[in-house]
């Protein structure tokens, strides 16, 4: 029997899906009516269920706003520098400090700096005051009986002062929305009771439930997470039904929302209620399901983490906000210039994660990997670039709008590095943040040639390069001269590093050197064209007269040394050319090939900036060199030296 698959019969656009949700779950029907009473200091972040009126004026008396003498203003009229006036202390003038009650029959305060005392019983002034000058009048801030905050107001720390000053010590707030989260999937395992050594291929540590739960809390709700369920229709249906019966405001299942044979969420919702949406033309987030069971929203969240996050922010967050009578938070936007052309699929609205940095007067955006399963594409992102469904991408350098995930100040303090990957860049980034917390280093791995092209386009502060000149065996200088003519740059050595062949422990294929890559029983994982490692490999193959067409896997490419190492470790390939530090990090054997020079190329226009000088300071520090040495396969004798 052929397993039955779900089919996205009527996929909706993002706008259509949000409209359906709004019409089905109108804010007034979702609003949490249950309330609780809290002491005012404990109510920050909560939403008022009732209006709050002041019980006390603030101040509730006329108070001196300055240190000085309290007077009846009319008794000072006529005073000037040429006709100073003398006041009798205790009868016409009364000493007060800031905040003191104004004595009866006084209505102004003369600042103490403007008074002289020829005698203890006499005060001399040289200027008059007008009524209520330097006085906080009763009710100046708050008048008893006036509205302090309307219902559905979100209380902030600032509000606490106003409430307490107005004589309000308790407030009635809406109950927090309570969301049930049900992870599903036979492949899931609980990280709390799993030894990583026992983790089997095909098993996945359950993390999405925790991410979604904390997103719920960030929206002002609370959550309960059930133990994970296997792919079983009856179990999933029963868990959703119990969640609705127990009074949860919404139920989120995680996984099982797509079109696979073991994706049961749609069937479960259909059995209990109605499916409103299955499939939205967004990427990531396409497989989301939204349904209704006994008036409660039930959402099937995609199993890939980035898809789940996007689906939550677009469909679940608006519901939780409506439950509290709150609008969605306003996103912050800025204009950016992509560092390269970004193609996109027509008919799909894409949420592309990007790194940002200010280079010159422009904020440049570099796309991160698009995979919906790559949680690091969110953790590393500075912004979200939304590509509409009616265009096929964004042209290189064409202005685009990005939703900011980090403050602009942090982005302006980001050093943008584009070029060859090296593990020491991660160490450098960490050392930089330790010394200068407001400063960060953002690295994009596009290969050494890609780094030089980024400098030529003016979209980075520096580029990492290790380009071998086959004619004389030198590094980088010839390529800089060829590809950056007329561009003033400084070149500083970061490290010398050992490059070699990475193989499984004990070298089961008995690979001895580059010449073995042509063997029929050996499969290579390569680096991308334009990378220094690829140029080195091609140079050595040419020396040996080996035709690249005879090498299995020559066309299979990765963008970092660690990705090459993982490919070998996983069995996807038998061998890959990379740095010793990557092999050591994953426990691979290493066959040395060459010690090469890895430099940072810095345009002159950025070299003397404060941020770049701080980076160079870190590069030359003993602490950085010591940490690099611990990685293995690096040589720091010339680190920080200019070429």
C-alpha cells in the first residue's frame, strides 16, 4: 500500500493567510477576560484589564522646587540691583529646601544663590520673583481622580512611579495567555536525558519547543511544553483535544505539518475542528498549518527551526498580542546595499537572513545560508531582507530595506570581513569582543578571490587571503596588484598555517598525498572556485599532471575548512584539502602538504579608523597569539607583520 501524503491544495500568500486569521480570530474574541490583581511593582510587563484613576494628587501639597527662601511674591516687587530689598526672616522670608512644604501664605521661592544675609535676621534680594516661581504646585504632575492609564495599557518600569505617586498600590491585569506546545516526531530525543555519545544517526535533539516557548514569553504569554509525541495520529489528536479542553488559549504542535506520509497535524486538526490554512507562499515557513478547534487557534509549526521561527512571528505572535489587547511590535527598518545579486523564486515571499555592517557611508548586506534547518542563520543575522513574491530577486548594489534584528549602533560598530575562511577569525572575533564589548567582527566566507572582489566593490573593511602565485611561490601580492590596481591597501599577516589532506582516523584508504586523489576508490570534497585552497589544489594537480576530470568529487564544493572536515567525518567524502586546525577539531588524521601564508588585506581608507586599529591591536596581543597556538597547525612568529 502506498503511504498517503498530504497535499498543499490551496496555498495562501502571506497577506491572505494573515487576513484569514484576523477574520477568524478577531481581537475582541481572543482577548483574555480573566484577570488577577498584583502589587504595582510586580506588574511590569503586564496589561491593565481596567482603567486606573489617581487616588492622590502628586505632589499633594505645594512644594519648594529649589533650596532658598519661601516668600509671598508680591513682597518682592521693586527689588533690583540698584534698589535691593531687605526681608525679615521668619516673617517675610522662610528657609526651605527642595521638596519642603511651602509655608502658609507664601507662593514663591527665591533661590539661595540670589540671597545675601547681612544679619541672621535679615535677607537681601536684588530681583523680584513672580507667583509660583520655583514651586511645584499641588497636582502639578497628577491630579486626584484623573485617568492615569486606560485599560489594555502595557505597564513599563516608568509606569510604576506614576501609579505609586498617584496612590495606586495594586492593579488589575489581564491573565497572561497560556500556550500549549506539543513537539512531535519519532526522531526526536530529549536533550535532558541523552548522552551525546549515544545519539544515533536519524535522531534529533528536540529544541524547537524551547525556542517557541521562549518566543511566547517574549510576547507576554506563558507556555507549557508536553513531552514529545511519536508520529501517531491518535496520540497527536488526543493531545490537541486535551489542550483545548484544559483551557489553553492556543495549541502549537511542532513538526508534522508538511506533506510527508508521517505528517499528521492536518488530519488531527480536521478531525477535531477546521483547517483554515495549510501552506503559505513564504520561504522559510511554507508548511505552516492554522486551524480552529472549539474556537481556539491550533497551529502546526514546521519542524525546521528557521521555518518555525518565521511562522511564529508571522502567525502566532499576532494572536498572542491580540489576546492581551496589544498591537504587534513595530519593526525597525533601514536601507541597505546587498554585496551581490540575490536571486529568488518568483511566487514566493522570501525572508532572507543577512549580515550587516557600515562600510563608508553605506550599510551593506551579505546574505546568510538560506536553509530552513540552519538555526545559525538566525543567530548570526543582523536583519531580515524580505523579497516580495512578484520579483525574482534583488540586483547587486540596488538599495533594499531590511528589518533590523540588532541596534544600528551595533551594526555601525561591526568590522566587515569578506574572503577566505580561517578558524583564527573566530578567535579574533572573540578576543575583540572581550576587549571592546561594543565592537564586533563579522566574517563572510566567499574565498580569497571573493574577498579581493569585495574590496574592489567597496563592500568590506578587510579580506582574508592566501592566494599562491604559482610562478614564484609567493602569496597574495601578485593577485592584489592584478585585481586591485590603483587601490591603496595594507597587508598584514594573520598567521602561517599548515594545509594538508584530511582523512578519517587511521587513514582507512591509506592516502599518502595529492597523487592519490586520482584513485578510483577515493572521493574528494573540494573547496569552492576562487578560494586559496582550491587554487593550491589545482596548482599541485597541474604539477603532477593529473586531469581534474578523473577525480571523483572534484565538483563537490564547500565554503569552509570545517565544512570540508565534516564531509570527511560523515563519510560523504574520503578526503579533503584543509587546515590542520579543522582536522584536529573533529578528530581527523592529517597529511601535511604545505605551510601557507594567510594575510588580511585592508584598504587604506579604512586602515587608520579607530575600529581597525583596535583590531590590529588584538592581532598583535600575546593573548590572541597564545589562543591561536592552542588550535594547532598555526605559526604566529610573523603575526601582525606588514608586507
